[in-house]
C-alpha cells in the first residue's frame, strides 16, 4: 500500500493542490503544493509566517471540504498576498458542474419541426442526472443540443420546463457551481427537504 492510501496519512496532503500530482517529499507534503507549482505560482515569495499559515489553508482546501469553504480559503489567501494561489484554487476546484445558455434549437421532426429559443444545459457526465432529467422533463419539452460536428453537446429544454431542470440540477449538483447564460457563476443550493 502506498502512503497516499494509508489511513495514518489521511491528515497529510498527498496530492498537489494546484496540479493534483502525488507529493513525494516532506516539504511538499507540509506545504500541500509540489516544488514545480510552488515556483510556478509564486508560493516561495511569501514570508515564512504567511507560508506556514497558508499551508494550513491549502491543506484544508485540498481535503474534502465544501466549495463554499474553498471560496473563503481563496479569499483568506488573497488577504495574505497569495493572489495567484487563490486563483489556482478557484480554477481547480470550482469549475461549474453545469453551464446554461440560450440557443435556438429545433424540436420535433418533419412537419412538426419547430425552432425554439431554448435553454441548453451542459453538465459533467452524470448518468443519474441524465435519468432524473429525463424523468422530470417531458419528452415534448426536451431535445438534444448538438455541436457543430453533430455530437451531443447537452440537453435543450423549452423555457416552460426550467423548474424541472432546476430540480434535477439541485438534486445532483448541490454545493457545486453553475454558470448562468450571462457568464456569472453561483453556488447551487441543496434541494429543500
């Protein structure tokens, strides 16, 4: 068993916060960031006191914490002057689980074909989400959105089914981020019990 999987090392950083590679030396495990990333992201340029405080925050961000806490950690790192590292945390961990946009999509076939201004949702691959989505959104109100090469690019829904779409997103991606059609990112709340 490698040290990364050993129960005794559960509290140690075993992967680089910035790139995800395995950490193999004590200094990297302590920092939570490998030597290449420390140099690349300017982590070696801060004072020893700030570095020690940042180590604690980096280790927490790399562990299984909530995304809302990772945002707080990034903000704390920015106040310490580690802006680049804070941005790297945001880039690595806080990618949107779903992206929404408006597109004109064709619904139906043949004489029933109709172009509709639809909501297109692109998500991380999640078969459970796809099943929930198909259960909640009636087949008449959903379609597949294709990219320019004719491949699956996401689900398109008619605007009247946006409530069902939101329920499916909240069911499977609560605590993650969503990118709205205007490019903003916001935290997906949990489904109310």
